[in-house]
C-alpha cells in the first residue's frame, strides 16, 4: 500500500513554529517513527510552501497511490485550486490538521477542500496523521 503525506505552507517549521499550538516535535522525526511503526506501508512525504507544487504533487501520485494524507495549512481555507486538484484525482484524500481548527479563529472553520475529501481529522497533534493513516488500513 502506497500512502503520500503532503504538508503545505509553514509546516516545514514544525517543532519551532508556535510550539504551544503545534507541539515541539519536528515532522521528519515523527515521520521516521511512523515508518517504523507501519513497516508494511510504503509511506512518502512531501512538503512545500508553494501552492502550485502541492498541486503538482497531488497530480503526480493521485492516479497511482492508495491514499493521500494532506495538511494544506492555511491553503485549506483559501485554495480553490487545491480543492479542484483533489476533485480531479482518483486517490482518496484525508484532510488533516494538527490543531483543532474549530477551536481557533473563525476563518479557520471553513475548508475549501473538505467537500472533496474522504474525511477530516483535526486537533490530535501529530497523531492526526497516524489516525488518517489508520483510515486507509
Ligand atoms: C493547520 C491549521 C491551519 O489553520 C493553519 O493555517 C496551519 C496549520 C493545522 O495543522 O492545525 O498552517 O493546518
């Protein structure tokens, strides 16, 4: 089983960025432990701060992989183009967030992409990604 994790803008700073909200663990470290815990799953990780690169990655894996776990960061709330890309591909996408977006500012309560996703997991820290992974197993 091939699963792609895609992280959007500012998520390269996990561990350093607002640790009170996003925790103090870097994503690379978490990703290594996730791969060790699920050795039978082929897990891939891509991060970009650039909207078009996120869309290119969705296109690249979206007709071949079994699942995509996507934290589009702030683009979640603004990007028609990412929502359209998710609608265009075949691979199901689970939207994830580290923080509980519904407990935060109102502009974070709306997701442009949610209606094109298989489901949403929000608020469980980095465990949100593991919970999303379990939804594909
Ligand atoms: C986030 C929530 C978004 O509102 C924010 O813009 C992010 C991170 C999260 O994982 O909690 O960059 O997607």
